[in-house]
């Protein structure tokens, strides 16, 4: 590992700190105090709060750090992006809101889209004036994404789209979606898909929130019944949608912010254990130290990947290992939080006796999805076995 921050990067750090010192005061009290009631994370109120904070970050020039300047981004260096993630995590303030738009949809449009699409969509994505979601998964297409069955039939200048997507995160607040559609039923399955931009308010689109075990409804079923999509909304070539989608999934954000988030989780857990009089328990101490060690292993693995990138190499095996281990860590940490709480673990936020307004219970239940959402642990292990260990394909 070999890198250090330049003067320019340290100046950027100071700029962020100065901005946060002033503007984090505008955040509601419940953001910082886990004991206070907060709106449900799937509510319109919480969403509007996220958009409000996002726009403040945008006005300060802190949105789209890795986007090129020509598309309204900051064109920041990799290390500036790391500095930003570090400072945001240290200050424990919310991140941006239009994460799928900025992390995946925007970069896909920049890379594969037409000039018209870039002009029409990129700026509203950055400003969170239009919220985006990802319509890839279907009831029979998750890990095996090429199995998408949503059908598109050409009708003049339009494609008529019919089918169902599932697990569409944030679909209930979204204005647009990136969509995989089978347009060539006769072609081999990987070559029969086309990538479209879908207006979520178009006639024939129905979004139905799914109730999760957390009690919230963060993702949805999205039904399309004869939705007319203009041909100008096609991204990339007809029949090449699977490859565009693979490109989309490659746009992964730096994991360094998450590494600091892990340190925050351990710190909060120590506070919780203290408040419950459990911090002197030798088993609790052992386990806390173990989580801290593992958190650091993930962090330094991430920094090694970063160092490789700074020296012109690909992130290498480290990024796959970090993504897998990080998600599994979240689950282990939340399991342990439940163990510390003992009988209190059963109390959710609707109970006035719930510890920290039930935030640990929420995280525990939500963390079940961590080993599924960006590719399941089994699929990630398959990729490591194949690409890193050189084992044969299944
Ligand atoms: C919180 C959350 C948010 C999500 N958000 C979105 C979203 O916004 N948009 C979207 O399109 N999708 C989204 N998804 C869907 C997600 O991408 C899929 O759930 C994921 O790809 C797995 O697909 P699946 O659920 O169909 O499971 P399946 O692919 O059916 O897998 C079922 C089980 O079989 C295992 N398995 C499958 N294939 C193999 C194999 N080859 N080798 C070994 N084991 C295998 C899996 O690991 C898993 O345990 C989200 C999911 C979650 C949990």
C-alpha cells in the first residue's frame, strides 16, 4: 500500500469540514440522537428529507464527485472521493439520496447513451429533481439476470413493454427506471435483451410496494402492461442490453466510506453495551474486539485496492473480497447487537422500552438483505473461485 494525500486533497478535506460544521446544524435532532423518534425510512417524509439534504450537498458541489465536469460533476480524483467519504462518515451525516441514479443510471447514460439522453437526463439526476430506480430483477431472473422475460414488441417508433420486475428499490418514489427487456425472443438469452429508460409515470406502469420483515416497504413490484416506450429511450444497441446492464453493475462506488461506517457501528455498539451495563462482560469485550479487527481487515483491504488503482492497476481481487466480507460483517455485527440486548432484542421501535428506538432491530432485520442485494454471497464466492482462484466454471 503506497499513497498519501496531497495539499490539494487536504484543502478539499478542510472545505468539506468547514461546510459540514455550518450545515450539519440544519439536520433534524433525530438524525444524531438514536433515542428520538424518526420518520419511517420508507415514508414520503423521510424521502423528502433525503432530497432536501441532497440538494444542499449539490449546491455545495459535493454531488457527482466522480462524474466528469462536462456532465456537471466535480471530476474529483479517486483520493478526493475517499476524503469526501471519510469526512461524511466521520461527521455521521446522511449521504446523497438519488444513489441509484448517480451511482448506476447516470454513468450508464454517459457511457452508452445518446447525446440527447445525456442532455435530457444527467442534470436532473445530479440535482435529484428526478429520482431513478433499477428495473432488472424479475421473479425468475435474479442471479441469472439474462433470464429476464419482460417483453418488448416494436410498434412503429415505440416499443410496447409488458411484464413484471421485482425488488425495485425506491420504485415508489421514482420518476425513471433503467429497464431490461426481452426484444429478441428467438435469440440466445444473453443476446435477446435491450436496455431502455422507462418513465415510471407512463400509462400502464403500476408500482406495488412489498412489505419487508423490517416492517418497511423499501422495494416494490413493478408491473408494465402495454407501456409505450419511445425508441429514443433505448440505450446501446438492440439485443445488447445484457452487456449494457453488466456495464451498469460495474460502476461500483468506493467502499472506504463504508469502512468508516463500520467503525461507527462498533463505537455505537460500545455505547449501547455501556448503557446496558454489559461492557465489562468478557465475552462482549472479546466479540467487540473481533468485530473491530475484522472491520480493519476490510478497511485495509479496501485501501490496498485503492493503492493499486492509484498506480494505474485494476482494483484486483481485493475489491471482490471486500464486497463479500463487508456484507457478511454487517450481518455478524447486527447479530451480536441482538445478543448484547438479550431479552430487549425482541422490542421493535413501537415499544417505548426498545433500546435506541429499535434502530438495532431494524438494522438486524435489514442486514439479512445485505448478502443478497448486490449479488448473493454464493454468487460472489463463485466469482472469487473462478476469477481469482482459477477454478473451473460451474
Ligand atoms: C434489499 C434488496 C434490494 C434490491 N434492489 C434491487 C433493485 O433495485 N433492482 C433490481 O433489479 N433488483 C434488486 N434486488 C434484487 C437482487 O438483485 C436479487 O435478489 C439478487 O440478484 C438475487 O436474485 P434472486 O433474489 O432472484 O435469487 P436467486 O438468483 O433465485 O437465488 C436464490 C438462491 O440460490 C443461490 N444461487 C443462485 N444461483 C446460484 C449459483 N449459480 N451458484 C450457487 N448458488 C446460486 C443464491 O445465492 C440464493 O441463495 C434487490 C434485492 C434486495 C435483497
